[in-house]
C-alpha cells in the first residue's frame, strides 16, 4: 500500500541517486510556455551574429500569450539555466541550444529509415558488397554475404551480417545526403567519438569516462559462425578482447575491440605515413574516407591472460606493425616486421599516446634504386585521363548526365564534381582502377606502361615502393582487360604523350 505521507514528487522519486540539479533541470522544462520561449529564442538565433539577444517585448509578442505576468514568471525560471539575460535582452545559453538542437536533430521524434542499400565498399572479411541501413537511430554497415562481426541482439536491433554499428546517429544525418555520403558522415562521427572516449571524455556530455577490458572466456566457433559465448565474430581475434566505455555522468556507453585504444597512437600514425597514407579524411571524398576506415581495422591476439597482454597488428604494403597492450590498455611494446624479417622492437612506453616521440620506423618493404625514374606531372596525367574517359566533358558515372559542377579536388589532385541530375558526387578517378590506391597517379601510369617489359622488382626499386603494392596494382591492370571501358581508357592513357 502506498504511504500517503510521502511528499516526494514523481520526478524526485524517479531521480534516485541522481544529483538534485538533475531533477531541477527536468522541472524547469515541465511547462509549455518555457519550451515555447526556448524555441522562439532559437528561431531568431544566428550563429554569425555578434548579438542574439531578444528584448522582453519582442519575445512576449512571439510567444502569443496575453498574460505578461505569467510569461515573465516562466522566463525568470529559465534565466541562469537555459537562458541568459543581458543588457539587450534574452538569449539562449549553450545548455538551451543543446535542448533545442536535440529536438531539431530528430532524436526520439522523427522516424527515418534507410533500407539496406549497397555502397561502393567491400567487406574486409570476405570481399562481398557492403550495404548501409538506418533504423532506430542506428546506422549499420552490413555484409551482404558473411556473418559480419556482431551477433543479432534481437531481430530488430542488430541485422545479420553487421560489420559495425554507428550508435546514436541522429535522423538529421540522413537529410540531403546520398547513402554513400551518409556512410562518410557516420564514419567521421564514429571516429571522433572513439577519439574522445579513449582520452576519457564523453562525446555526449564531456563527463569522465570509465574504461574496462573484457576478454571472452572461450572465444571459438566453427567457420562462418559467431562465438556462442559473446555473440561476435572470431575472425582476426577482433572481439576476443573488447573495451567498454561508460560515462559516469550521463551513462553514455560504447564497446569496441581492444585495438581501438591505439588507432591513432603515434606509432600507428607514423607507420601509415611512412607507407604513403595520412590518417586524415574528407567529408566530400567517400573514397578517402573508405580507405581510412579500411586502414583502421587491425587484427588482435590475446597473447597472455595473466598478466594480460594483447598484440595488435597493423598491416600496410606487406609490412606489419605490432603494438602490445597490457590490462589497462597501455602500450608496453612496439615492433615492426618488414616483409617477414625479424621483429625489431621499436620502443617501450609507459602511457598510451604520451610518448615524447614516435618510433623511427623505416619505409618497410621498399628498396631504393640507384637510378630513380622520372615520373610525369600529376596534372598532365589527370588531364590525359579526363580526355580518354570523357572526350566530350565529364559524365556522372551513376546516371551518365553531363549536368555537373566542379567541387574542389581530392588529396591526389583529382577534380571533384557534383551531378545536378542525381545529386551524386564523383571525381576523375571514381569507378576506375586508379581510384582506391595509395600509389600516386603518375606511379600507377608508370606501372601500367612498364609492366609488360620490366620486372616488378625493378619497377618497385624505381618507384621506391613496396613490391607488394606494385604487384597488386599490376594484377588489377591485367584484370581490367576483361572490362572494355576500363581497357579502352587505360590504353589511351598509356599511349598519351606524358613526359
């Protein structure tokens, strides 16, 4: 039976162990007039304006009520919490802006859905096409063929074949974007969130993060199936050790393979830089963003459970970088294997990401040539490619429309375009065998020209590039002969008068 003497309000009863200011914050938003004040101040808010203050009379007129005393009472309740009073009037504080923005972003109110849609990415497990879907404020990357990384929590929550989940992706993220652009936006938001979490900052409220490591007791499963103990994929040892992050203030939480703790460690950034890949990304360039995401995936192995030792492996151009983590996810050892040579310990650090300097990592898998080749100019190569590909001007590879506009350049110097007909973005390299490589355009054209008369080792030495990178591109060139459009463009570029 309920005690009639209890004086707590429903909010106070529900708050439990929460701080008193949490209950007060909810109370302040419990009246429609107060919400109308916040919305009205947001409507006149201009991010570029020096002064966004609105006078009392202007704000009163915008709300549309007749009792100025009642309006003044509710306005005063918001001042100091969500609204700031200045000499010029009233304006939203950051806390007030966040309240309105949460609603504008569509959280909890707007129902948007993106059915599984194929994007130009391949599964990093089996090579099958990847699909993107959005439901219940979650964005999913899904393999169209294999079991993915994550087991279904329920039929509604996690689709079969899920590779990665972008939690809390707002419905507004789908507005005015193609599926490929949604993928880019989701990836950038995901990476920024991971960066904050591994540094102990909550991406939602800026509160402190509690970090804990969880290792599956028996991480095993038959090929093509998920581990029955933790419900995740066993491939690459990705999920045997996972790190969980929980905010002690707002309870925001996330769980990732342990290797995310070092995804932008100085040794990792240096390793990729030495192999011609900078860990930057560009919202207007899905290819760059996709390559970045593919570089981030790393194998991991639980070497020891007592004491805990986890080896994380980053691979590029046939070289492998090893980082060993302890139970607190601190990097205790870094080493490098160069195309199968002996492991060379590079450094011993006591704190993750706090070393004074990055290890001096050599450009693995490359052999310097006494007679380096003279390569053609990048702009000349791109002009030759455009002339060969589009004799009458750029065509959208999606809908073949010529109604396009230029939108800057990619990191390789290729011209970007936007199609007015289908709203897709593309560049000079989109859809060609030149599109997704660390090699430069002149280097790829040199390989295509010389591969029939020179040995791959000789070309590798000339370009100071790894044998594996040269060989892989040469194989793609040979495979392109089965595609008439590709072979025609490639042949024309090879014949071009490039110095």
